[in-house]
């Protein structure tokens, strides 16, 4: 009989950060939403709702969104970054209900498509508190956004400058805009590189002079109001080193525009990218700590450049919704796969996969998971949770310890799926996209329903 793989037993068995738990039933709090807990029977409760009861009504897979967790993280950013404008990045996950929560918690909203704008407007979000991103905004999209009174448009190309100016002039308004710049800094997770990372589709290069030229063109347009610069340096960032380098370069451009174009810009947007804990290797900072460090960086650079500090804004998305959601699956099959050296790995197949969370396949992203429908006294085994799609790369969780008696019919939940799970979900293999169920104070309500076969076939004209 093949032996189960303990961590580090052979090359490639598991990452160094993964440790065998003393109790495979226990939750690691930093990975889960604030109201998530297990009862004595090992059943997961979120927002006071037992997950098995919830999925009995909506089936699996299902996204479970902890409303109180979402709201508390939104408040933490609003309060931690007091004096900033905090824009929730809707691309992480957006629905009408979520857009209402964002507004109710005093945040602004960032959208990057006509569809996201539609959701925001249906939710009743004040258009003046909406920012509009995107590298290829069509004239019709710009007309709708400007007519609606969107508070700022983040300009991403020379052609877009002309488009926005023309539409604004036709509508008889002066449209506030910001310039997205590339500062030559790319930051991801615990690393950043400050060299030539400008070979990308977003923004105007500072070093090549394109960003300054964009500013010069905008200030010549009477229908545009240049409010400031926008810089986004990456995703899943856990330290502020990258922001320090980016701020130095962006504020130097800010000062040059003020001096040479005689245009004082009142704002600066530092983007988002704040990291969350997907696994025990991640150690995110509290919003207040991030705010203190980032504000000091900006203040120090402004002092050197003899600039008044601009009004600052940030755009957290993942950091608010990511930890607030988990995805619940039903186990379908379990098999042992023999590996080199006489070892084996337990493959746990579930009823979802890359159609409801593409990030592991797309970015090699790591996740955690837990058995959530019962308690088990079986010894933990190293497992790989995989989806049901016809792809060998359809992996949900690459490495995790699960109870050795994991079996068909069990429920497992993957935490930290609020960002880009549902928003990047697809109909691959003609899968039906799962519902989003919001939970709070012992109540569950579907805020995005599961797709049906009628939905799937509605656009197929045969």
C-alpha cells in the first residue's frame, strides 16, 4: 500500500509553508471571514447560518458572502485611510447589493466597464462618487459615463483624451479626469522590481515622456479638468517598498506639471493591490498601518519637492471582498494517485472548478480549504482538490491537509474567494455559474442567482 505524503517528504510534495495540522477540523482565522466558525459537530457557520442548511436550498457550488465581514473591512479602510477617498474596486466583485453596501459604508466606487457602470447606477450610487477605468473605452461608453455625471475618468491613451474632450464638449460639461501613469514599478506579493516594467497595455510612461505629453494635451482642452495622476503598481502587495519608489517618480512628474504647465493638480491616486491571506504564507497588514506608512511616504516626497500634499485616494477591492467570501463544493470522487518513491496523493474532485475560480489555473494561485459538513477524527492526509472540468490544470486547491476519511457527499469550503471568483467565472464546459448568497444575523439571501439551462441556451440561436 502506498504511503501518504508528509510535508517535505520528497521534492514537489508540498510547499515549505504548509504544515501538517494538529487538528484537520480547525479553521485558521486569518483565512476566513470574521463570522465563520465551526460548531462541535464540525459544521461551518457563516453569518450565523449553517452552511449545510444553506446549500440544501441553493445546491453547490455556491459562493457564500459574509455581509458583516464585507462591511467591517470597508469601514476599516474608510477609517484607517481617514482623509483619503477610498474607491472600492468593483472588478473584484460587483453586484447591486454590494454596490449599495459600498455606498452605505461611505466608500466611492471604481468601475472599468459599461456593465459595471450599469450595476452601480442601478444600485443608486451617486455618479459623482464613481471613477471609470479602462484602457479602451468606446465613445458610446464615454458618452454614457459623462452624461451620467461620473466623478472622474482615468485616461489611458492619447486617443481617449480626444474622445473624452469631444463628448464633454458636445454635452456642454467640463469632465474631471486623471492620468494613469506607469512608474516603472511592478509589485506583487512580497517582492517588487523597480526597473523597466512599462511593457504593458495600461497607462502612460513617465520615463518615455508620454505622461507629461498627456498632461500637456489635457490642460489645453477646455472641456477637461485634469485632477491628478493615477498609479497602480501591482496586486497582492504586503509591504510598502514599491509604493515608495512609485510615489517618488509620480510626485516628481506632479511637480514638473505644476512648474512647466502651470497647472496645480489637487489629487493623487495610489491605486490598490493590498494583499490578503489566501494561505498561512500570507501576512497582510491592517489598513491603518498601511495608511500610516503610505502617508509618510507621500509626505516625505512632497517635502523634498516642496509640494503641498495632494488629496489622496486608494482603490482596494480584493482586500475588502476577498476574505468576506468562501466557495462551498460537494465532493464527488476521491482517489489515491501513486507517486514516485512509493508515496501517494489524495485527489478530491468537487462539483465546480475553474469555471467558478480561474485563478489557480490562470495565476498558479494558492488557496486553502476545510471539511465543513461534519467533524472527523481521521488523521490528516495531503490532498489536492480538483474540479470537474476537462482540463488537467483544473485545480481548486493545490496543497492542503484534509481528514483521511474525506468521502463523496462531504462539503468542503474554500475561503478567500470573494475577489475574482464570481467576477471571472465562465460557462466553460457549459457549466452554470453559481449563486452568490449573502449571510448576516442568521439570515441568508440570494443576491445573484444561479444560472439556469434557459440562461445558458438563451443566446444560442440554433
